[in-house]
């Protein structure tokens, strides 16, 4: 079975990279457990596993920023996933930005390059990510 | 200091995603320790840390498939790096393919979509990745 070909780490997780299918921009990296990956493939909506909250979650379940999955890929070692997605709401990051990778290294400092598109306090009803 | 803003995991590592700066294709994901990231920024050539070999390495040191780094980004949580690179030799994967993500999920199976561009036995002088 395809899920058995994934090499889960000691915590039962793999990194999953979400890439915007249209622009090619890398929007975020999160973690998946077996159930999250299975649900992602079955529903075509990205599911992840939160290591801090210790629970599986559907991306956008609070924010509405659902990720529609168009393709799933596995790497040579079987321990990293890439998702080609359509990002609903055009915001992937809990800070209200398009991408989580909004800081660029410039002359020895991480410089913020991307604007906040939406105030996070208006994204999450309970004020949390 | 910028290296102190990176949230290293319990093993002192962060995932680093290498993206082709021209095509946008995600070529590989590997791990970096503090020294690898520092060397990457200083030399503009990607350095990683091999968890299996337990040593830091310069990408392409055996194969010649050096990654010239054009940009480094850090994510919102400070625990994932994205590198925009130019891939010398046009091969990032130790299997001799352009990208490590050469398998796509189709109807419950991982299907190989990418050709081997170069026989791995001719890439590595000692036959190892």
C-alpha cells in the first residue's frame, strides 16, 4: 500500500511542503502523520499534524484558508512529501501573509519582505493559529 | 545574530528546501546544522548535514552537482529554510534525476514520472551517494 512506502520518522511523521500550483511559490512546510496523509489524498484538502498541539488538523478549518490539493509527490528516500495546492484566501501563513517564508537573509539579518494581507486577529475566531 | 534566530530541533538541525530559482521546481529537502547554514551563507554554495553519515557535507563535493545559492529564506516559526538555487549539472537527486520528487501519487500508487538523466554509478566515484 502506498502509505507503507512512506518512511515515517520516530514520531510517526513526515515533513510536507505545500507549493502553490500556479505560481510555484513555496507557501509552508508542516508535518503529516499517516492519518493526515491518508485524509489529504482522500479529500484533496491538506491535513497536517500539529506537533505542538499534538493533534491532526485540516488546514483552514478555522481560517477558511483551505488548501485544495492537486498533486502529491514523494521523494527518493520516501521521507518528504510535496503538495501542489490551490490556496484558498491566498493566505497560507498564520501571520496573515501569503507564504510562511516571508523573511530573506540580507547582509546578516532576516528581513521581512512580504506584507500582512489580513490581520491575524480577524482570521482566527479564537485569536489563535 | 541571524543564526540565533533559527529554531534548531533537538538534534540541532533544521529542514532546508532547495528550490530551482529559474523553474521554481522543488529539487530536494535535506537538513542543516548551524555550521552548514553558516557555510551556505558565507560561500553561496549549499551545505547540508547528513543524518545517516552524521557529518556536514557540501552538496556536489563528489558529484560536481553543486548548488549555487541565490537566496535564503526563513519561515514564520524560524524552523524551516528555503534556498533559491542554481543546480549545476541539472541533477539534484542521487538517483541521477533532476529532482528527488520524481514520484507522483496516482490511483493509490507512487508512479515514477521523471527519467534518470545520468547513471548514478557514473556520478559518484565511490559508488555511494
